[in-house]
């Protein structure tokens, strides 16, 4: 019901920056919120940050002050600017969207972020 295409992952040194992008297309519903989750091997996928259609944002405590989520005016692309990266940020990052009053249930394919010297 929606196609999510992520880009921007890669290898970066500690203290560096990356920007992830996710474009939503072919949606058959109105997207209320877009967000990013991340997952490491053997652990559950956890919320990193999300943003609603009216611009309200929410961040995990582990990334607050270092990551910034934003959305384009059309509301179809979400970005995650990641600064001051640390090795603990290493994970597969997944883009996700949801309808109003619903949980996140649509996911991108994931993009690997590796923070290492």
C-alpha cells in the first residue's frame, strides 16, 4: 500500500555525520507520520525518531541532541541527519510510516549504518 525507498547509509568514523533519506510513493492512504527505527542483531527494532504531518517530532533519548528528523513540504520524504555518531549507533535503520491513530506497520528495506574507526 506504500513503497518506501531508503538511501544514505554507509560507513563513517566516530564523530562523523550521515544523512538518511526515505521517499514514500504509491501510497494508497494518507501518511500521518514518518519515522526511523533501528535494529542490531539479536535485539528488537527500536524507535529512533519520528515526525508527524504537523511537524511534531519525537526522539529516542539515546539520539536526542545529535540526530535531527525532518520532512519535505510534500510530506513524502523524510530525512534523518545524524551527527556526532558513536559506535553504538551502528545498526540497520528502517524507514516507516503510519496512518493516524495506527501503529507503524509499513517498512522500508533497511539501510546499514556502521560507525567505526
